[in-house]
C-alpha cells in the first residue's frame, strides 16, 4: 500500500505536462501547433483520465482503511529556518482529487467543442490545464506555505480565464474585480499564516494543531491573538468561496466562457475556500468564537444569495447566486461542527451545479445562431422560452439538476441538504428557520430559471428577413469568426418588456407562438436556423453527469438501521487522530430523518408551485378562472402587493445594493480621500519647506544691506541682541 502512495505526485504533475508543452511547442513551431491544436484537447483529457484513475485507486485504499501518507523533501535549510516541500494524502485529499478530476474530464470534453471556433483555443486549454493543476496542487499540499503558493496560482488562473475574452469591456472589468476582491482575502490569509508561524514556529499542519492546542490548554498564549489569526485564515476562504461580504466578484465572473463558470463553481475556485476550512478544521474547532463567525457568515450568505437570484435575467448569474447560497449551507454546516455533512453537500452540489452550468452553456450555444453577437442578450432568459421543443436532451438534464438543487428526493442534493437542515435546527432554531425558508427560495428561483428558459414560447420576434445575398453579413460570434453569411435579421425587442418583474409572466401579445425560419448561404444550399441540440461532444458531458446527479447522494445515507446503512462517505471521511479530531459514530434516526424530510420537501414543492403560478402555464389557467382578480380585488391590496413586489424586485435586481455601497464607500470614497491627500501634499506639505526657503532668501536679501563694514557696529548689534535675550530669559 505504501508503495502506491509514493507515486501520488502523479496527481499533480500529469496535468502540468500540457500547459508547459503547449507553451514550449507554440514558441518553437507556432504554425504547426495551430494546425494540430485539437490534439492538445485529446492529450489533456487522456492525462486527466489517468489522474482520475489513480485518484480513485487512492480513494479505495482510504475507504478500506484510513491511512495517511506524507512525503517531504527539504527546500531551504539554515540555522533558524527550515522549509519542506511535499504532498499529503489522506481522506480529504482523495475526496477532492476524485471530485476535481471527474468533473474536470466532463468540462474538458465539453470545452473542446464549445471553444473549437475560438482563435484562443490553445491559450484556453493551457489556462484550463494550469487551473486544474493548481487546484490539485492545493489539495495535496503538506503545509500552509505550499497551500498559499497554489492558492495564488488558482487566483491567477481565474483572472486569466474570467477575462479570457479581454477585448470585451465587461470581461476585462470582471476579471479585475475578481482579482482585487480575492487579493483582500489573500492578504488576510497571508497574515494568518505568518501569525501562526510566529506563535508555533512551523507551517506543518500536525505541528500547527498540536502546538496551538497545547498553548490554549496550558494558557501560555494570548487567546485573543490566536482567535484573530484564525479569523484571518477564514478571510481567505470568505473571498475564495464568495461569502458575504466578499461575494461581489462571483456574478461578474460569468463573463468568462461557460466551461470556466462550471469549473469555478463546481470543482476549483469556490471549492478551494471550503477545502481550506476543512483542512484546518481541527484548528477552527478549538475556537468557539470562530465557529460562531463561520455559522453566522454561512447563514447570511445562504439567505442573501437566494434572494439576489430572484430577479436576475442572466441565466449564468442566477446560477452563480445559487452557488453562493449553497456554499453558505456548507459554511453553516462547518460552523456548527457538521464536518461530514458539509463535505457531503460539497460533493453532491458540485456534480449538480456542473450539470446546470454545462446545460446553460448548451442553451446559450443553441440560441447563438438566432441572437447573433449580442453579449448582453445571449444569456438573457427574457429572450428565451419554449426551448423544450428544440433542445429536449438539454432540457431533461437541466431539469434533473434543478430537482437535485431544490432538494427533491431521491436526487443527490436531497440527502446532504436535509442533513444540514436537521443539524442547523438542532444547533439553533433561528438558523433552522432561515435554512428551511431558503429551501423554498431555492426551489422558486431555480424553477423560475427553468420556466423562463424552456416553458411557453420563444420570446424573440424576427422581422424584415430576406434571403438575398446582398443583405448578408459576417457575424463574429461568442466563439470566434463565423464563416457563415447570415441573412439580415432585425430583432424586434420592443414588444418584450425590459422590466419583467419576477412576479409577472407578461402579456400574451408579448409572446409569439411560432419561430420564423431563416436561411444561411452555406456552400451551395440554404439551411434553416433555429434552436437545436448541439454535437455529441456537448451533450455527452451532460449525460455523463446525470448518473452522479441521480445517485451520488447514496454514498452518504447513514441511518441507524444496518439494512439502510449505505454510508461509504463516513468510512471515507474518518479522520485520523493525528488530526486531533475525534471520529464519532455518526448515525441518523431514519424515522426522524424522513419526518423532517417531509417538511423540507413540502417547502420546496411550495416554492415550485409559486414559480409555476407566476411563470408557468398555471398562470394562464388561474387567469382564465379569474382567481387572481378575485384574490386581489380591492385596490388597496393590489397597491400593497405591487409595492412589496417592487421592493423585492429592486433589492434582487440591484444585488441588494451592496455593489452600490461598495462603489460609494470604497471607490468614490477612496478616490475623494486620495484627491484630498494630493491637495494636502501639494499645497500644505510641499509649501512649508518651500515657504521656509523663500522666507530665508528674502530675509538674507534685506539683511545684507544692513552691514556697513564697521566692526564696532557689528559689536553694538551683537551685544544689544544678547542683552535683549538675557532680559527675556530672566523675566
């Protein structure tokens, strides 16, 4: 067994081969590299498959028997300092490596087709492989400094990939926003690492936990100082995992290619913050104040993310706020001490969210021939609708991901989310109420996304179309220069209400019941353009993720009855005593679990029903029965309802006004403070020495005329001033 662990460095270095090879070969023979660029995707997928197989093998070893292996070699050594570089293989590492590689393979396959027409194809795969490698390096790190190195590489890769289409102003702004926001968290993380090194004299996890515990129990250190340094470590996770108040970068990060959105939200960027807390959980667990902060930040984030998703028109931003809310559940679980449940939900959510993001990419890609190069429209759900007729496979997979995220049994997220709900209720009724309430919010906004996208009719109206070649033009799509001569089409968007409230489905005259077919001149024939399913390389990753979305939750079923106990996860997650966290026999009473599950499912179904009433076909049914008018017959009730709708809509659409506050306080405020400092420096600080110099010059000019050349006169003035100073001194 130990022989296998010695080769665990393969997990890190196999993925590193591709970005290094692309860079070297492209510099030497750039033309040949461009001509065979699709080969690099095949190599990337092949190497990642090998990494996944090795990770699965290590995971099987971990399940069969908890075994921690750490390999170190010295990097720098002197009399006062020694730093070792290496890798650590334990249950947490094996879980994260399987998660990253399995989701990474589907995203790599998906990206090959999704980015095939982009001129930056090679650059994209180089960044993608480096991103994946940095995350694998992060989870195998054996000490805090090594984690920080890969932590920064993850941040750099996210900057490059979010701003991949850097010619777009929105993409350029989004990557800068993500980079700067994460620098705030990274600075806190660095201070926390240095603080603990000052206290313990080591960066190694085992030394860190043991020495800190001893110092706390013997009361040999300042507990407030340890609490501060632990909070600074948590600040890094707040930024990376988009927790309040450093969550503002996450929705803007959707300006990057959709495969990157899936990778960031499922397996890499946001998972890095969760991994950091899980890796340092023995340290957090010993400080009750930090655990309270974790749970408080988690509960605020899960509620805030859910409410901000209510009125978003961009399909990817709606999913981004969903990720923020679900990560809030995970942080809440960690804050109340439910380590196993938190990682369980991280696993189930990752597969479901990867399926949803890749499904959104399929939707956007299928709509691109109709919408064309309109960056602000291609992801707008208000311009979609009725796509269930045209992309049925994407629709089914997206619906399964939606059911899972809403906590509908027996899909994956149901099992993990219900455990978090039960644990949060037992820990604090307030946390429990908010967590259960957010279940209904999640069901509402997720089915809002589904209904706006797939239900009803296509809400784009084309006019003045012609198949004449004189009206043709070239379209630069989201995925590069298109060779098709597309016929002239004019989007009549005036009939679409730009201020579509999430409580309003819209009038019938705003929705057309058919789609016009247009033709492109392609070769010697005309072909119709309409929303359609894409190639198998786009659909196959969706189908590969469906079994995980359906069945991955079964690994965590852990009831008190042996016939119901399928819990592989607890065996996988059993922590070694070396990490100073006692493993406990974690059992759930099956009767209590299903009784509480009925309550959470009822809340989720209620949220789904509200979404269907406001956005689905049920709206028309109720409208025909005149039930809505009977319910809100009085004008006072109607006005009150409208006011409530507007308040909630404005709160959600304006992102809770948090970005506006940050803009006023930090951007505008810092700019004004800088202008004041500039004024103070120029006109006060600089003028003091300049004024002294000018004054000395003029005094010297005047004094030089007093001198007459007589020594007796100089002595007279000298003695006079001495006498004056003596009198002042005496009296």
